[in-house]
C-alpha cells in the first residue's frame, strides 16, 4: 500500500532535501526521492510537535492526565493548547519561525521539506500570514506537496501541486 502511494507522487526538482530527525520522515524522504540518508539535511526544528504526557495516550485515557489539558476545536478536530510537559501551539509556531530562518541559510533555490502535520500546519500558516490558531485550518495530508515561492521572506505564491487520491488510515 505505502509503496503504491509513494509511486504515485511526482516529486518536483529540488536543490536541498530537509527532514525531521524522526525515522518515519527520513525514510519517507529517502523512498520518495532516492536521496541517501547521509545526503539529507536533518534538523529537529521541523520535528513533530512534542505532545508531552499526551504522547501515545488513547483518547479515552486523556481525562486521567494531570494537569488538565485544554483544547480548541477547529474543523471538527480538537487541538491541545497546553499538553502537560509538551509544546504549546505558540512554542511550535516559534520553532516554525526558527525553521524558516534556518531554511534561509541553506544554499539552494528550491528546498523540499518532509515533516509532520502539526509542524507543517504552523509553518504553512507562518508563510501564508495566518496566526497560530487560523493555521490549524491548514490540513496537510500525507505526501501532499505544496509549492511556496518567496521573494526574501515575503510569500509571492502558494500552490498545492500534489494531493494523494488515496489516504491510508494506518500510515
């Protein structure tokens, strides 16, 4: 299933490939592009959001975790605002801003980023001028490819260039 999904993606040309240090992002980047792991630029700046004590907890056990976690619902999805020992949305946005500064230091006109939904929501929001909460309306799916054209730090254009026709629930 995953190989068929990967084979359906037409990866645009790029100068630099950047991923999160998490294995699933590095493996996806390598399988998608054929770039060897040692040739991929890896940075924790684009790692998945740290959910702290909520990490790996089933939804029916969330109420048992203290301190109490507060949520905001956007588009039918509940987002944790204050995951205990985790990263707030504002902290995640700060990391997205630091990642953008990092991207600007890379030598290359076209940078391909393979990361995770919560991080990419905030990074897309940053690029599109959305605040932390409005960025939550950006649903970034598996293997979705967005092309952002910038002039300096200013967004010139944004285009969704690939969205998989099939989304696998058990990615």
